[in-house]
């Protein structure tokens, strides 16, 4: 498994700063021409906006090794930001108003021209978890089974309550902004690799999106690696939460693969229910009811997360991750999700958004 994290670049006043390309150009890391820097913690590169940096871990089997990689990637991003007087914050949206600056690559500029305000406002930071699969057949079998549980991962990661200087009323407003892309969101049951690839090809053939890399499903087959890529989550405020997310994502994929191998049929995925479940998770995070994937009825978030852990318990235990995931979940419940913590910092700081960003920077690297 591996993790990609997107971060905000902020100045001393907490506002986003458009210095990503400059930060990487001033870096002494190798391989600048490919947009990926260094080797120790995986890649470091720009994202869609100049106000962002993205890290990527190397693939790891042990969750503890992955946790070290996640922390090293955050340190590496901050080292690059230091060269341009900026700081790295694991915030899925900026608390302050912004005007995003698109990175000057042909593909990104074309997307900005084609998608207008949707592209101009995509200063959003997510966390993508890659989990290896044997082949496309296993990957599609996994996609057909994990959909009902993805909204729970969004709730666990929710870390974007603020938008353009105000409280959005959502725990993950990033999920709302991201949903503006035409290919974002949940997917139906495919049944075979051929059906999956036909669906991707059909979307590209509409001429609406630039290419297959703009198929932004909540979970998809990676076009670069032999993995299922789970893309629904906000970037997590702290490295522990990112590690928790990765551990649960791997267990979810492994559980689905085992179910498929045992001949247990995939559920009939109803995208209207999956979309509604994700909307509720984005609205309240862990602070209110979520939709149970077992009944599609609301239950307290704690109970629904418990259902997820029960669903993947065997895979967690077999990987040696059960105790770690249990401990990390306990920490998350004690501290609150990222959105709850951000709102608490705002209240403690008498409504000063700078206080939110300062605390987020500190927690990002804790």
C-alpha cells in the first residue's frame, strides 16, 4: 500500500501562497525534470495549483513503515517550503479566501479553460490510498464491493470546514467542491474488467474530459500502478489519522478480494444511496449520524465506524494491524476529526483564522 497526500502552502499570515514550482526548483533533490523529487519518502511534486505540494510514499507492507514514510513525506514537503519562506499545512481547504493559481502545465491550463470556476476553485487537498491487487479482474471485484464503505472513510478524514473565509456548514467541504467534476463520485457494479474499461472509455469518448486520468471516481483502478486507488478522503490533519485511513483502506480491499475469491456475490450498488451517504459524511464527519452501509439508515457515527471495523476485522488481524488501528481510532475519537478540531481552534482564537492555520501547521508535523 502507498499514500499520496496533498498539502496547502501558506505564508506567515496563513493565506495560501503560490510558490510550489519555486519551492521545487530551489530544492536540491534530484529528478526535477520529471516533477518528482527525491527517493527517501517517495515523490514530492506540484499539484493542480501553485498553492499546493503533493507527497507520495513508496509502497509498504507494514503499517508502521508506512507511518514513517508519511511523516518523512511531510517533513520533506516542509523542507522544500522552507526555501521559499512558506509553510505546509494539512488542510483540505483554505480557511482564508483565495484565488487559485494554476500550475503552468498545458494539461492543467487546458482544464482551467474548459472547466471554468470548477477548475479555478480546485484548491482542495485530498489523500489517496493505493492498495495492490493481482490484476484488473481482482481490482474490479474489489471496486464492486467496497463502495458502500467509502463514505465512512470520508467521515474519518473530514478536515475542511472552512471555505473562502467562512464556515461552510460541512465537515468536508472539499468533497462538495470536488463533486463538481463531471466524473467524480461513486460507481455502479461493473462485474468485469471489460465493463469497467468500457465505462472509462465511454466517458473519455464524450469529449467532456481531457483523458482517462480525469475519471475521478471515489475509487478506481490506477492507470499507473497495479492498485486500487481510494480517492474519497480529505487530507488528514495529522499523520496518525493518515496511517489509520491507510490501514482501514487496505483491510477493506483485502476483505473485498477475499469475498470475491470465495464466490460471495457483490452487492448491487445503488449510486443514489452511495452519493447520499457520502454527502452526509461530508456534511457532519464524525459529529453526527452516518448512513449504515448495512441498512442505509442513519446511525451514530461511532456505531457505523464500528460496523466498518467489524467488517474488516479478520483482514486487520491477519495483517497485524488490528491493535494499531484500534489505538489510532481511539486517538481520533478523543481528539475529534479535523473539522471539529479546526472549529475548536477558531473558537479558542476568538474567531481568528490565523490561529486555525498556525495550529494546523503544528499538527501537520507533530
